[in-house]
C-alpha cells in the first residue's frame, strides 16, 4: 500500500456508536494552554544519529567535547565515538502527522487526569463496585482523541516544528548521558472527555485545578508542562 493510499484510508465506524453515546453520556469539550510543553517520545535511531552528527557540524561544544573525550578514553574513531555517544544521548520529541503537524497522544492527557485524581482522592472509593480512584478513572473517564494536535496560541496556526531543544545531563547504567528534549512554547490543545459517571462541577474544578499544577508532557518533575484550562464546556454526544 502506498503512502497516498494510507493517507486516504478512512477507519470504519463502530456498529455500536449510538449505544456508546448513551453509555458515555457525559461529554465535555476542553482547551488547555501550555506555556512550555516538552516532548517525551524517543526519536527514531537514524533520526537521532543524523541529528547528533549535525550538532557536531554546527560546533555544539557539549557534544563535540563528549565525542572527543570518548575517542580519547576508548581509543576509537570519530564515527565509532558518535555511535557510542548516541547510545548515551537521548533525543525525545513530539510525534508528527504529515498534514496536521505535531501532537501529543490522548493517553498522555488521560494519564495526567488519573494522576491528578489520585492526588486529590487517593483513599476514596467510587461507583457501585467501590473501586479505588486510579482504577475507577482508568475505566470510566476517557479522552476521545488519539492525537491531540497543537496550535500556536497567538496565531491559531498549526504547530509544524518544535520551537527549540533543551539539554540536560542524566545518569544511565552506562554512565552520564545527555538528554535532549524538543520544546513547544505557548501552545493550545483541544480535547474531548467522555465518561459514564456524573461528576459534580466542583469535582471537575478540583481535578483540573490540581492538573494545572501537575502539568502534562515530559520533564514535569522539572516544572515543565504546567497548563491553564482555558475552555471547559458540557457538549452533546457526537
């Protein structure tokens, strides 16, 4: 199958879509604004190696020093040192759709929702089965979209390229490596939440207030990914 044929493929609609709408009758449309979103998807090995070589050509002092040190310590060629450094270096970024640009996955937002819920209600029990918070939210709260595309908040334009790459040192079992991460600044992301449980408005408010502080994306422990919920409305079933 050619790429053109793949792009033209339309997935089938579930035979039970109407029943699903009745079952998951509580649907919400939301928007978050993220000042600094960090990508956490490992790059393809060839992309990472090619990018590493381009950094050397661009006189990236940190990379050049690490490659030079590796050559001296291990008595190997530049190409062999690059290959070794590539093992110690990680380039994480965002996934890309040919037409719709960069995106994060819906599962990342769902994970953020579960985390916030568990922080707020770690000991609570939910529903007729008395489920714990993390399990209940995993089974009853869903992000409809598989891909959550980004747009520039200032212009509304689709995000096609990351705004930059940040670097930091990380410890690996092979030694000290360099973590490179793509970042996107001042982006908005639309999403749809569906659930079969009628949460109170105050519970949603608490959930998103906590989520805003915890953030989304990679390097949240470093303070990145904090967001603002700029839109949240009950919507009709699609």
